[in-house]
C-alpha cells in the first residue's frame, strides 16, 4: 500500500505548482526537473504534515483528483504564520526567482474565490514605495 507523506518547509529551494486550472510546474533551483502528479500512480493514502495554507491548498487540489488526504497539525489548523497573515498580495511584489510564482499565485487566488464562491475576496489598488538613493 502506497502512502505519500508530504512535509512542507518554508525554506525549501523549489516548489511544484500544478492545478487543474493552470497546469504548470516550476522546477527546483539548479535545473533539476520537478515531478508532476501525473508522473506516477496517485497514492491511495496521503498524509500532509502541517496545517497551514500550503497544506490546505495541497489537500484541496488532491481532493479534486479523487484523493482524500489527512492533514496532521501539532496544534490547530492555521495556528502559525498562515493564520496570522492579512491575506494581502499584489501582482508585482515578486522579483527574480519568485516573480513567476507571484504572478501565478495572484491569478490563482482570484480563481479560487470564484470556484469556492468566496464572498470575502476583493481586489484593491496597491501602491509600492521604496526609498531611492539621494
């Protein structure tokens, strides 16, 4: 019996991003190919360690593929950084290695609000200010 264990680390050097709405992936830094869920048989049991927003997103997208994952959290769901965030994001906040990730994330939030019929999602104008040299 195959069991897939997913453990998330904020300081990871790469990420996998593929959804039914936007099937693309971004490989690990250094050119190593990333894996896709379609590369292997979908496991029957999936355990996700951590109850933050990334874990919730992984569980959601796995459920769309017919998998019923189990999330394990030592305290409460969204008890750490994910539960403290204000939910603010702007399309242009990423730069360098993360620029594409920010673009995709921005669009994904809007798509999820439509799919899940969330009433609290709204777009607001943003202004980024940075100090220049004198």
